[in-house]
C-alpha cells in the first residue's frame, strides 16, 4: 500500500528552478543521490548478472546453493531486494562467472537498504534547518511532522 504525503511542493513560475535547491533537505538529499546511483549500478549489471546466474544453476552441486542461485536470479530479474545468506554466498560466488557484477549488485542493494532505512531520521534531522516562509508554511510543517493532514486551502 502506498501513502501520500500530507504536503506538496508548488513551483512559482517567477522563481528560477535553481531557487528550489535550498529547499532540498541535505541529509535526505544525499541519501536520495546514493539510492539513485545504486539503482543505476543495478540497472547496468542486471542483464549480464541474470544470464550468469541462469548459467550457474546447472553447475551447482549443493541443493542450498542451487536454491540460493534460483532465488537470487528471480530477485534480480524482477528487480526485487535480494537476500543471500552469508553461508550460501561463497557457494553462489563459486558457481557464478560474473562475480564482479554480483558484488556490484549486492553492494548496491546494501546501499539502497541503508538509504531507505535512514531516510526518516535524515529528514527529522534536516527539518529544523529547512527554510520556512510564512506562518501558513510553518503550520503546514508542524502538521506534517505530527502526521496530521493540512488544513484545506481557501
């Protein structure tokens, strides 16, 4: 289920787009940049990694490693988070020809997981330093922080 934030950003046409950069929360913005870069790494290696994982399945002699290869291939192909147990990772690495792609993909997944788990605290740390304009803006910010919907605009 997706949620909709209780606030919106409206660009006033008289301001240049660059004026909005000061509204960007620095810590949360850094996490977003890391997340986008990690997703780009995953997209870059996805095709070759799926092919390498597919080719590695018949070479796996251990049932657990074979199962881990199949689960990992499905997760990578379907662009889902993938979890490989540490004790299975050595066997997976031994079967896969594209070890560098595997390491890049799993490293990017770790970066994504860290960025997503730290987003809430980063925004909470950034919130006091964000520029706030009118009393209406401050009221909206307090309501959003408290999880209450904004008052209707008249």
